[in-house]
């Protein structure tokens, strides 16, 4: 990671790319891949990885979600507790962690993997959103000894903070879409139930069970069956 005007321009490019992703239609998986690929490219590190805190798990876990590394050993379904390893340290202490040699650090637990992949130095940067909340960690590894001076830490922190905003906003967008789709589905199901109740002179529970049965028989979602009921009724009523 040589300090140069070209490197700084690369950081600015990374910030711009991630900023643009905030308002894009990228799904969260695509966004995470973009962040690690851009960061690795402009910094020249051996491996860049992104860990995300999953608060829906009990107890919460930190899961590896993206890396530009093609090594299967690195990406093999990894998860940590909030107080475990270097990633857990960064999450709980909410500040960057620099290890000049991962093989000599007691905090770094996966020494065998690091040796196999030729990893030497690393820095972990917390992904912070408002109120200083940490939602993940950006890890960068080099294949040679590297000190990560303050200028690089500041630039990586800027990238990480911008990435945190992008991830947080994307998750909110996804959740909003899911809620909207759920509400739309409920409206369609209720409408289909009312039509069936009127057409077949049956109760609401029986109408819903009929929709469920058709869903299973046709291997279609309950929403799709409800839409079909509504459409068929509209077509019949408009028949001349």
C-alpha cells in the first residue's frame, strides 16, 4: 500500500462509487461485493473482507458477508461472537485495530489460514452509522509487513463510514419493500376471500383454506392464487 496521489485518487473514487450505490437499486449482496472489490483495488491489499453484525440472531453474531478473495479457506461460512477474534474486538471497542504481524498476535485466532494464504499485516476498521453504532467491520490484509500510517487509516475510515451508510440505507430500503409487498399481499388475499365468500356462499375461514389448498396443488404462492381469483372474477364480470 504505497502512499501516492494515485492512491488518494483511488480512495476518492471508492467513496464516489459507494456514495452512488446509496441511491441505486443494488441488492445488499451486490453492494457488499462492490465495497470490498473497490477497496481492495485502490489499496492494493491482498484480501479485503466485510463482516456484518447480525442482531437478529440470539446471541448476535458477526458474519463474513463479502470478500474479493477467491480462496475457499477464507470464505468458508465464517461467523464470530461479538467478543471473539479481531473482528469482535473492533466491534466492541469501536475503533480501528492494526496488527503488524497476525502470526504474532494473540487476538488473531486463524493463524493457520493466514499462513496458508500468506497474510502478514492487517487493519480492521469499524463500520459506523449514527450514534456511533457499529454495524460491521472492514478488514484489510497485506502479504508483506505494513504499518498502516494515520493517513491510510483516516482514508479507510472514510471509506468504511461511507460504506456503513450505504449498507444501512440499503437494508432500510429492502425492509421497506418487504413490508410494502406484505401489505399488498394481505390486501389481495382479503379481496380474493371476499369474492369467494360471495361467489360460493362460504365463510371467510373456508375461503382462505380454499386459497391455501389451491396454492399447494398448483405450487403457486397464496398471493398468486389470490391474484388469479381476482383476475378471473374481473374477466367474468366484463364478459359480453
